[in-house]
């Protein structure tokens, strides 16, 4: 299954089939504000196992999630407070991933140490629409085999992974660039997990 959707003229009907594939345990590629990612249901052990197999990803590496909006995150994780709320309001939608306490039901391989999960709201309308249509946050690991070149077009995804996916949502080329910055706010103070598109200085300025 492959659909092409214009990010400037969103049609929810075009992603219904893709969302249904994710909800039934499939893996679907979709565009984000950086690169193409792979969507899976983070609560499905079978889907997450398939995702790790397709990517050849070491199981000790957790998988980040994307959500349709703050409301969708809070529907799963509870109300964001303190530093998590401040960062979400400053940088979402956008390339900042926030590590928060994991919520019940997530596959443990998605979580770091089984206790936390990394999530963001991307600045790409197609990605947000897919998460909204699925009804819960979805995985957001890049649509390539581990160690390979991360794709910026649906054609690249089709060429390398097409036979192993249940769907591709073609939203046109992605802009590329730096990955999202990952910040852990579950400890005594904010911790930079991965530098990226949002400078650490801007993160600290938001939290002052």
C-alpha cells in the first residue's frame, strides 16, 4: 500500500489505510520534518520485534515516538508538568525530543531501562496526521537499516525497504538536516542525551 499526500492540502482519508496497517501491527514509512521514519504501534510486541528485525537495530537501543500534539501525549502519559511542560510549549511542534516517564502498556524495548520514553511532536503535518489517525503516539525511528543512509524521499524508502513494509505514505521530499535534540527531564536537572537541531543553549534558556 502506498499513498501520496500533499502536505499543503491534507486529506485524512488518504492516511486511513496507513493508520489501519499500523493499528493492526504493520510497519509504515512516513515523512517527518527531518527524514522518513517508520511507524509501528509501540504497544505491540510483534510490531516492535518486526521493526527491530527490519532495521537490524540492537535491541538495547530504545525507539523514540512522535505524537499528534501535546494532548495526545498527555492522554497516554498524564499531564506534563515542570520542565517537560515548559519544553513542550517552547519547542513543539519541532525537533526537540523530550524523555519522560514511560506509560503503561508500551513494549519494554521502546523504553530506556523500561522506565522512560522519548517523544516529540514533529513540525510536519503528515506525520502528525498519521499519529492522530492511529489514535496514539507512533514510533519514529529512521526508515533505513541501522548504519545505512537515512532516506529523505519515499523513493529511497521503497528501494531499500519497500518489500518489508506494509505501507508508505509519500509526503514528498523531507528537508533533512540535523536530527532532533533529545533532552531527559526525568532527573534532578535537564540532561542532554543527543545534540541536534535545537541548540542546548536554547533549551536552557527556555527552562530559566
